[in-house]
């Protein structure tokens, strides 16, 4: 069995003082105490949903603009024709191109970016990259706003903190909602915005309990269970 580090052990002691799952505000307070790594840890939310993603009508996927951003620099690639490339550069895209970028990904396996935005007219070229980008969750999609002619707005939203999320095949949903350096209020606001959007996207075919569990944690810290019933009441 792997030996737990001192920081992790101390974090577990703090969690041991809790009496079961707690409300989101309390969880964030405890989270700040347990995030003690020497780097700025990410704050992550993990949900178990009562859906079966094998059925298309139970796929939970969406985007949300976090009110306080993600706390990290997002590298944006825009693939578009020349008429839109200057717009992308002015909007702050980190990488811009068309055939050169497609070749770089296809031939060199380059994926040194976080979000790919493309215009609809180049999707025939981008579609060739599905086997490279699909498994990494980097393929642009109209539903997430990453296939659009409004390049300026799309790049601006991503840079400002818009995130894309998607449930995995087991019904788990994971997303980062900030950094440990954020204030308690900022973390709670980001988490609430994300959770509200997940609730809004509940498939009509989903029966029974939709959100089965919610856990919040920092990169190096233990998970803190959030009281599901309390959370549902807050989000209504």
C-alpha cells in the first residue's frame, strides 16, 4: 500500500472532524484548509449522475461560463479560412491557421492546445482529425459553441472562463472550477454556476435520482462529500 504524505494525512484529519457530507459553503471552507501544496492546485468537482450515456437521449454535455474564470491560461487554436484568421488573432487566439495546422496535428501528432475553434466551412478538413482529437475531447462541436462563424465571441468566451463538459460512459462528470488561490466566494460561485447548468441539462428520459453524489477536491487533497439533498434545495 502506498504511503500517504504528511499533507494528505493532515488533510484527512481535518476531514475526520466532519460528520458526513456537508453543504457546499462548508465544503469550500474545508477545501481551502486542505489545499496546502506548494503550487496553485486546481479545484475539481466530481459528480455521479443517474444517466446511461450509452443512450443518446441521456448524454449530458454542455458549456458554462464560470463567473470568475478557470484561473489558468487557456490555449486556443482557431482553424479557419484566411478571411477569419485575422479576426481570430485580434481576439487573442494562440494559434491560427488552416491546412498548416491540420497537417501539424495529423502528421506530427501536435495537440499543444486546450480548445479548438473552427468555422463551419472548414469542418471537412477538421473532420479528418477525429481520431487524433476525439479521444482527447478536443474536437470542435456546434453544441459547445466551438464550431461558429463568430470567432471573436467564441475566443473571447473561452479566454474569459467558458468550459466544456461531458459525462463519461460510466455516468461520471468531472470539471475544474477554479484554483486554490481563489477566495471561498469565488470557488463557491463557480461551483454553483457549473452545478446549475448540469441540473438544467437533466435529460427528460432520466428517471430516479439524477445527481447521485457530488465531491469537491483540490489536486493533491482528499475528496469532500457534499450533501446532495442540501445542494438540490439550494439549486432549485
